[in-house]
C-alpha cells in the first residue's frame, strides 16, 4: 500500500533532501525528499502542525528551504512561479470588486508586467482576457453572478470565483490549501468533483492539503502522510480508485480511510 518514489522525466515537483526550520527554531522538514509527476493528483494529510501548509508554500515559492533542492518543472523555485496556481481556504477575494473583476485580477497583473518570465509566462497571450474570463465563469456555473460582489454571494460561489481567478491563468500545477474546509458537505463534494474533472480535462497536476481523511481518499490518487515534525521519512499511500463516481460507497474507500486513521493514530469507527 505504501509505495516508493520513482524517478522519471515527467516529474514536475522534485524536493531533494530539503530542510526547513522556522525562525523560532522549530525544524519542520529534515532532509526530506518527495516527487510529484506531471498530471498526478495528490493529497497531503497529517495532524495539525505537521507542516502540510508549509510544504505547499515551499512548492509555491512563498517560503524557501534552508538547505536541499526544490525544483518545479526542473527549475529551482526562488519565487512564486507564473504557472503555479494557489487556492486558499479564505478565498482571497477583493471585497470591493465584482466576481468578474476578481476573476480578472491575475490577468490584469500579468498585463501590467508583460511577458517577463517572472510574473508572466514568456509565451502568454493577453489579447483574449474577456473570452478566458467568460469561459471560466460559465464553466464554473457563476456567470449569472458576474456583476455581484463577494458579500452578495454564497461561500461556494466565492470559492468558485477564487478557482476561476486561478484557472484563467492556465496553470499546469494547482496547489490547494484546505480549499473546501469552510463549506457545507454538498457544496464541498460538488467542488471536489469539479476539481477532479478539470484535472482530467486539462492534465493538471493537483496537490491538495486537507485535514479531512475522507477528502484525502476521494481526491488523491496518491496520499502523502506527514507525521509529527521534524519529518524525514516520505510515506506515500497509493489510492488508484480516487475520484471514481461511486468510490465513497465502496468497501475499499472505508478500508483506506481506516488505514489512514491508524497511520495518524486516530480511532477507527
């Protein structure tokens, strides 16, 4: 059930022997290595304080390891990367901007900088802004609220707006930090299915951080389990049935959830 990492030219995220220590002196990762292949769907799970979000922010270029090598698409990550999308739990929407304008924010920033390779991919075309935004608002089912403001729409609609803002930038790597934690169960499951559909349609590489075992098993074809820090060991659970429409009803789903609970030291039902 626990797989070894493999080396391949298709690796998009490659952490090699990294160490990360907070300024206060707490070491979270100690000579930690991990690989993610292009097009894979991963979930990261572990107890609070184990470094789930820290790992995501390292990959996003928002934090830097103290030692080791961190590559995304074979390039060292020294700053946020234009083709890496990040979706947060708190949406990050501008309250004074409409849904449409929030979705346009990333493209407006790219237009300001131009295709400099740092803020904007060098091959970025910025002439189809309206078409791209309208497509994603329609695809995500929120085109009818395009002129409304964040305080006028539901939590699920705000999260869809945040997703649209990310996807209009055509990312090849999508990072999600507890993106559905504040939503009701039906909305959460609907958005989980949406992300899985988009991953298949666009060959997106997705990494979701979650504290929810059921969500990790449904979303991640591979699950990275983090123990209490400092983390050195890479524990990977293969989960090939993830995303199947009826997976939550299958006996294997419950077995895998219980296995993860055992690994995390939680009681099984």
